[in-house]
C-alpha cells in the first residue's frame, strides 16, 4: 500500500503540472482550451482524493503514525480543489477560468512536491 501511495503521489504531481501548464497556455492561446484540457484537469484534481484515500487506508492498515505536516499538506490539496471549484462560477473569474485552474493546478503540484520531502 505504501508503494501505491508513492505512485499516486507522482501521478498527482505530474498530472497537475501538465494541467497547470496546459491551462496557462490556453489562457494565452485560446485555441488550446477545450474538452481534452478540462478532462485532464478533472483527472488531475481527482487524484487528490485518490491520494488522500490511499494514504488514509495505508495508515489505518499498517498502524503508521503520520507526521502532522504530512497530513496538513496532503489534506490542503483537497481544500485547494474545493476552493478552485467554488470560484469557477464567480462573476469576476468569467473569462479567467483557465488562469484560475492553471495556477491552482500548479499550486496543488507544489503541495504534492513539498509533501514528498517531509
């Protein structure tokens, strides 16, 4: 289960990095935006929930004591996804959704990277 947690961590980091860069590029060049980009964003951000679930299951099964900072950074990714989702329909974000998700996905990637070194 520990190996699965490490693998999903790298999937979270890589997919959110790709989604973030793609969204930022799509903000600059609108023709890059579309269903494939949003599909990647959905998959990338869904990995945060998979990662948290795998980590929680592993910690329960193995009776591992998890560092508080690891849990803080890990669960902050879930909060970040919720915040991004809540802002997507905001009036001041109308034409900046790709920018929001670009920086948001890179932020989630950063949380994942930071959590690897804890």
